[in-house]
């Protein structure tokens, strides 16, 4: 498999927090969602990917290159939207385009103009008068107008109202159709990630505890609803988040493919029911199962 | 990098345009009366240009998180530092050259000329170092924190100079005659060249500071 981003044993130490030997890979043409609670280390990871802060150790390779001698080339091929949108506040979009375009080799003014039109952003209004949503849209326009091969997005939908959030997610889904574009995005909004990601990485306390394709994750994690004594003791003891229900109990397993055979009889009798889980169920189970 | 240089050049231009107006005014109104030597004015101006344009542009960058904007763009820390140092160097060199040329053009007598040229050039080197130290502070601490420490140290140095340098110079018996002899010996030329070399090393050091610094 071809990887656009490879991170190996990445470490960053702050007082009271350590990003602890994080490793993951982003396959070409996929969307990877980095999820985790606030303070888990998502923004630190993304800033390290952008070379905005200095790592203590480890390796970051983007397009097979590292930052030490290839920063310009890497950043020419990356589009970035940060958690906060930084622009020169008393300037207009026109000025911003003129300023930013000078740094990129492949700046496409037509694409920028189209995106600005699509987002209905005013060209001559000062950016300090923009709402948060308008600034996010402008960030996307800047990030996409130099035909990036990799988009790095840090909580792009956080703090936005539902309408604009939906617009941004639709844009990401639209981008998903472009096979040459890979996306790495962080969020703590699981619904957003679940809708658009191919691969999910889950980070807690500076460590990645899940890094898997969404389909594999969903195939492995299932909710089992069962009548009392219809499950083998071994299977029942292995369930996470077991809850008593009106007609029996329910629990979540992360080993569905391994135990599927032992559930067949119960399924036939109607004593056992299997349901798909969502990302929230998995994350809560992981936290409770620790 | 050229993009950054162009933006900074515009910033410097704000200071250079009033300089031109002042010089035009100066030559028509004041010079004939000899009230203020243009040499002193230009030395003062070089310092003001570096100090003023650097302060306005850096406080503007800090207010707008300019370095965070740059850190997401395809430009290296090395290029950012290079563009800043190059502009300081060009501005100081231009003013110092202007000063020397004007001194020669308006020359009434040879007396004291060598000393003035020497002081003008050494002052230029001082302005270069001043700019470099400002940038080291900015990239290490950020503009606001830098100014807090830098200006305190700077004012303290000025006060020390005002109160003690005169005494020290008279104690060492360094008067106008000694300065004249020093300027005639041309020993100040290697000192000035060494000053420019030190500026180059300060530039190299600033790159290192910028490269290991977290976001400014």
C-alpha cells in the first residue's frame, strides 16, 4: 500500500502532558479521522505534522520526505486548516489571496475564485468582520486552491453552527471523490468522523489506542442483546458495558468474528440479537473497558 | 522569501518617504544656517528606521499571529529570518552610504571629515547589531515579552552611558584629538568589517533560535 503520511514513535513532551511514541500511517487517497477527547493530543499531533512545533523524537514522513530538508516541497503539497483561523485581520480576501498565492508553486486563482463564490464570501470586506464560519470557509478556500495532495484539518467543524458544519462536511464528502487527495482530520465530534472517514485513529492521553479501517472496526465491534443464560459464560464475561434490559441483557464485544460461531444457535432460536454499533459506543466501551 | 522582503520593504518605505521630505526641507531651510549637522540627523534616522519599522511590523505580526500564518505556508524558518536580516542590512547600508555621500558632497573643509565618516559607519554597524538583537529577542520570547526586557535593558544602558561614558572617556583621556587620530589610522575599518561579520553570525544564531523555538 502507498502511504502519503507515515508517523513513527513521535514524541512531544510538555509539562503535564506527553505525546507518547505515536505511530500511524495514512494510505493514499483515504480519509483518516483522528478522534479523542479534549486534551488527548490531537492538536499537538497535527502541529507536529505541520512542523509548527518541534518534536522531541520520532519520525514524520510526508510523501516519503521529512521536514529537515524538504519543508517547502512538503508544504507546497499540503492544504492546512487549523483549529483557529489566522489571517491578517484588517485585510480583505483579495489581499489575502495576493499574499498567500505568492508562496505556492501551483496556486490556481480560478479555483480560489470559484470557492469564494461557492462559499459566498465577500471579496472586499475586512476579515476582522468575518464570522467564525466565514473564516473557516476562507481557510478551506486557501487550503484547496493550490491543488494539495494531502489535506490536514484540525477540528475544522468545531464551534460552527449546524448549517455551516453540514456545508463543510458536504465539501469533505465531495473531496472524497477525488482519489488523488488524502485527508487527515481531527475532531471530537464522532458523528462527523463516522460519516466521512475511511480509517479511524483514536487517541487518549497522548497515545493512539485504535488505528483501523472503519469497516474492519465495525465488523469487529458488535452489540449483542441476549436472554439470560443464552450465552456461553466465556463470551458473556468478555462483553463490555453489559446492561440489564427488559428482556435480558446487552453488551458490546470487540471480538465478533472470533465468537460469531458460538452465537449461531442462539441467533436461530431468537435468544440472541446482533446490532451494529456506532463510533460513540466503541469509544465509550474502550474508556469503560480500560 | 521575496514576498516577505517586499512586504517589509513597504513597511520601511513609510519611514524612508518622510526622510526624503525632511532632507529636501533640510537642505533648503536649515543647512545654510548650519543649525543641525545632517550627519547627526542621519545617524539618528538609521536608528529610528530600524527601531521604528521593526517595532511596528513585529507588533503587527504578533497581533495577527503572522508567524503562525507563515508556519502553515511553504516557507522555511531560515527564509523568514533571512528576509528580516536582509532588510535591516539593506536599510542601514543605504542610510550609512547616503550619510557618507552627503558628507563628501557637502564638504566645506577636510577637517573632521574622516572622524565623521568613521562614526557614521560604526554607528551603522551598531544599528545592525541592534536590529539583530531585537530579532533574537522576538524569536526567543515573542515581541511583547521581548520589548518588556529589551527596552528596560536598553534604557538602563542609555542612562549608564549618559552618566558614566563621559567620565570614563575623560579618565582614559579619549578626546576629539584621540578620535581624530583613531579615524586617521584607519584601524576602525577592520573593526567595522568585524562588526558586519558579527552581524552575520547573529543571523546564523537567530536561525537556530527560530528553528528550535515553539510558536512565536
